[in-house]
């Protein structure tokens, strides 16, 4: 890739097997379709779809699924030079069933998967130094050595002056306990400049999901805290302001990747506008666009396959009163 990645996303890259029929749990369905996934990878693709150079840092198995995922990211314009292949572990798999409302039931195959074996010495300091934003999630901190690799990348990003974006991405089945999940999620909280949290995750951490609960999680380093609320849009907090951006009503096929699409739109805007965190009007316009990007992603199955391009988002916003 000729242009260095402005946004680097680090973490898990996996295959989602998404149910092709509705069911309240995985035990209720029998057929699935393969879709590339993994929250950080979804973000990297979303950023690229919106015209901002992105890259992915992580590890997959040296197997057909791993090479398929690398090909998918490459075809989307995501820089995969920092993607490693592991001959000793398989690419992670997740099986996902969808209820009538598009809510999901997950089961993961990671015992261990290749992404969990990502090593600190596999992080390229020069690649990080050339970026503007490092995006990370909590899942890569659950097990060693991937947890150490994530913390090493975080230190390098701080030293290079990058903005750090963090997604708590609560997946309780992957943690030893709920308490371990809370502790693990909060372990990275003070290192982030931008955090996107879903309202159910906010409730998990604080016992409430309103703006007061979100403000209780404010840190000295934090510059923007976003609380996504599905079709109701997203709330935001900065050091001085707070507010809400309304969502869009669409026909939901699958909510997988909606939060990642929202995050991608915000990170793309942070690259495109240096004043975004200080300009309230620009921030509110960005969140409206992010809500549109997320809404459109829910209208098709899968995460990466469902994300629209910038022109589609622009046309959607024009139909709904403009940006």
C-alpha cells in the first residue's frame, strides 16, 4: 500500500458463521453462511470504505480460513502487512444466530486460536509511528501472549503521539467470569482518548446506562466518550459538552458489526478533520453520519459484507434531510 495507514486496528480477525434462519439460540438453527468478521477488522474495513487508509494488526491461522480473511481485507484496501500467520493454531471461528429482532447469540471456537498467540515482538513500531490512530478492543487482552502484544502496541502508540480508540466489546463467554470481564475492560480504560461503548456494556460496568453513568467513567486522558443505543442513535460526552444524535429506522437483517461501523465512521472523521474534538457542530454532523453508516450495515447479513461505501451513506443522508 503506497499511502501509510492513518488508522491501524489491532485484535481479532475471524470467520463468523451466521445463521441463515431465525432462532432464539444456536440450538434452534441448522444452516449458516460464512462471513469475515472480528470487531477490529470490521473497523479497519469500515474506515477504508469511507476513503481513509487503514491497516490491520493481528494474527490468523496459516490455514484456508486465515488466508481467505487476508484476501478479504486486502481486497477492501486494508493494509495487511502487519497480519501474521500461525502454523500452530487455527483461525478463530464464531457461530452466530439471529432472533426475529436481529439480536445475536454467539458461540466461539478459540482453544486457543491464532489471534490469542499474537506476540509483542510481532508489533511493528515503525508502522505504528506512521499512523494517526490506533484502535484496540478488549478481546485481545483476555489471554497471553496477545494481551502483552496489545499493551506493547498501546505503549508504542502513546510514545508516537497517536490517538488511541478503545472498544470494550463485551463478550462474556470469552472471559473466565463477569468480574474478570469488568476488570479486564477497565484495565485499558485510562489509556484511551476515544471510547465507544454500547449502552448494555455501560450498564454492565456501572449499573446504569444514562449520561451520568457515562460521565462517571470519564478519565483525564479521555477526549470523547460515545454510547451507542441501537436504533435510538448515540449519546456523546466531551470534557465540556454532552448530547445525543438520533438514529435511523431501517429494516434490520443483522445487527452484527453495527457498532464497529459506527466506530469506523468516527475514526475516519477524526483523520479527515483535525478540529473534530473541539468543533461541536462538526462532531454532531459526524455522529449523524456514523449513525447512518451503522444503520445501513444492519440492513444486510454479516459485518464486513454489509458495510456501505461513502456514496451510499451520502445518498441515505440526503434522503433523510442531509448531513
